[in-house]
C-alpha cells in the first residue's frame, strides 16, 4: 500500500494543470481516490456533513453485498449448462464454477469499460471529479441480464443508459431512474427475442475454452415464471420452489438464488447502506397483492412464491433501495416500497405479455418517488401549521 | 425580381430551417413527428404535405387578411386549412394509396398541427402573400427536415432499411446483428427528437 502511495505521489504532477498527461487527470483522480481516502479537506466557509465513509466506500459495501449473488450466479450458469447437455453427473463443482466465471466475466468487463469510459470522458470534458456511481451499476448490469446476451448489445445498452438516464440529468446522484434498470429496460424493449423467457436465452449451451459442455441439441429452458405465464399460472410444485430458493433455476445471472441475495441483504442492512423500510415494505406490498390475487382467483400462485421467483428478491434488495432514485423521506419510503411490491405482482399476474414485473414496477415508482416525497413534506408542513394555530 | 428575393425575404425563408426551426426551437408539431417517423417514406410524404398546406394556407389567409373580421379569424383560418388538408388527403389517396394508409389519420390531423395555426396567426395575418408563401415553405421544410432525420435514424436502426431497401448487409445479421425493436416504438422517437434538439442547441450556442 505504501509503495502504491509513493508511486501515485511521484506521478501526480504529470496530471495536474499544465502537466503532459493532463487529459487523463480525471482518470488519475478517480483511481487515486478509489485506492486512498482523499487528502483534501473542505473549504472553510462551506457547510458540509462529515462522515468517515464517503460515497466510494459506501458503494464498496454494495459491491461486497452483491458478491454472494454474483458468485452463485456464476456457479448456476455452469450448472444450467451441464443440465442442458445432460452431463450433470460428470460435471465437477469447480468445473461448473469456472465455466460460469468465463461466461460472466466478459459481460462485467464490457459493462465497466463502456460505462466508466463514458463517465471518465464526461468528467474530463466538464472538468469535474469522477463520480463513482457507476461502480455499483457496472456490476449490477451483468447480473440482471440473461447469460447469452451478446456483448455488443450490452455495450449499446450501457452507453444508452449512462448517457440518457444519468449524464444528461447531471450524473451520479441526480438521475431519476436507476441506470442498471434502464439498461435492462432498453435491452428488454429493443431486443425482446434475446431477453424473454420462452426460448433458449437463459442457458449458455456452448463450451467456453474447453470448459463446460456443448448441448447436443437446442435446449429450451424457460424461467419458472415464463413457464407459469405460458401455462396460465398453474402454480408451482415443491421442487421448483425449493430450487428457486437455492437458485438452481434458469434466470438472469444474479437473480436466481434467494439465499445468496439474503446474505447480501443482511450486509446492506447491517451496514445501514440500504433502507430496511423500503426493503420490508416491498415484500409486504408484494405479499398483500399476491394474497389478494390468490383469493380473487386470478392466479394459482401462492402469495409467497412471488418472493422467490424471478427478480423480485433481487429488485427489492438491490434495486428498490438505491438511495438516489428511491423516496428520501422516511414515511415516503414505506409508500414507495409498498407500491413497488403491489405493482410488480400486478404486472406479473394481470399482464400476459410480461411475466416479470419487477423492473417495470421499480422504474415506474422511480418516477413517482419525488411526488411521494412532496406529498409527505407538504402533509408535515400542514400538520405543523395546524398545531401552531391551535395553541 | 430583386425585391422578391431581398435579404429580409431570404431570412423569412431560411430562419425556420435552422435558427427558428418549428420542431427544434419552437417545439411545435411534436405529436405528428413522433407518430409518422417510424419509416422514412411516410416521414417524407408527411413533411411535403405539411409544407404544401402551410404555404398555400399562408398565401390564402394573407390575401384575405384585410377582409377577415377579427372575431372569427380562427374559424376562417380553420376552414382554409381544412379545405387544403382534404385536398391533400384526396390526392394522396388517389396517387399514393399505400403511404396514405400508413399515415392513416395523421394526414387528417395536419389540421390540428400547431405549426399551421401558429404561422397563420403570427405571420400570414400581418404580411403580404409572397412573404407568407416563403414563410410557409420555410416552416414546412424545417418541419420536414427534422422528420426526415428522425425517420432516417429510426428506419435504419429499427428495420435495417431505408425507403424500403435493405441497407444493413446480410452478413451482419448472420453474425448476430439484430434490429433495434425500440426504434420502431414512439417512445424512442421522442428520445431521438430530444437528441436532435440537444445537438441543434449545442451547435447554435454561440449564435444566441
């Protein structure tokens, strides 16, 4: 660490105003503050809230919390591949894991290179400090797409969402919509044939660098939700639900395992990065709506099955709780979460076109979060005004 | 002749093409720009129709502007526009039936296009026929220009074709290229119009 610090200090003058590598100043600054806490202090006379943990460190917690789901997702990619080839007996744990690792790694690299490339360019162009928001989005994006998504599509979608959902609103902390979900929404509406559940997109069927297996014939694996939508929501058997809790089902890379997501959720709640109010109320809203749908006879799916299938748990833990796009008032968080859960289950059950409603629900509520906050604040003002008049 | 193409008249014609573009600057006529631009051909036809209607309604209103009672001027303008729209619609049905089917109600809805009423109220009611004609042509072509840009991008990326001819070569599709389905949706045309306005404003920043 010491050697790195010395090295950075040595090359630093090159990047300052007038140095020969000034064009890469924001890149240097971004990497330096990623590795070390910045030494600069705030100017006298400005008002600041001080915390030992800055937003780079905050986002590091999110990335650590995502690791269990990501690692399990890699394993599941290999597992689904072996299952598709009918070679499950021959496959070893590490063989399956490394296969998944090789399948997922290019997506992570593409997502970071494109996203950070745009962020660095914009920061340099506007003479601003690099904003770190993309560190989390960059790893979230590969986790919410099917494993067979072509890399060029991913690159276009990431560029689209970083420019049009984030930078034009003013960058990190100013965006209305969650950039990771905008990426997925772009892919979902632009290239529906590689994003939806009734085809071969969820399982990688080619071997990579000699690892894994090539499926002998095209293997069709729908996600359980996609299957249910095709069968008219006939409900799920015990085995499917058990697999869904462990995560051994076809699905987007990071969303399948409820256990791994739960580990991440515990870390986020323990460190206070994510709001428990949002997280819990998403589940409450989804449960209520699922129960209502079940009682009304619109669906055969048990109310709690919604939690373990598809992207519900992943969205509730990692997407809905994004502090930038969620409601900011404490009361507003309950309503925000409740409505996400309600809308997600409504889309799942009542809209035959989209078996998965979590993405659309969160994006919709992103839009309404400022309105929720406004109503909460106004109500508070009027209540206090009344109280003051009474006395 | 010199008077017909004086500097003022040239500006009346050229301003709406760029600095005072009806879509990019005045942000008028957005609805039809979103609705008809999924392919290039209807976009061109729509742009030309609007150009013709704007030009001639401008001329007609300008000719009779002194005899229109002020209180009922909107009704008079609407009657003129409606008559011209009907004529254009019938001509399209007669000579370009396929395109008129594609454009469906949007030809009829030219009557509600804000650009028309805007030009009639703001220009034709106060200026002579020749200036009004130039203004109508300029505004119509300014509108058509944006429509063609949006239609070009949307047809190229959404269908891989231009005017119905395949542009994206076959080997791209064989190597995994796919048309962007979102380009064929109206939502994306709003984003493209936004990007056009963005580009237009950053180019013309100094001139304001």
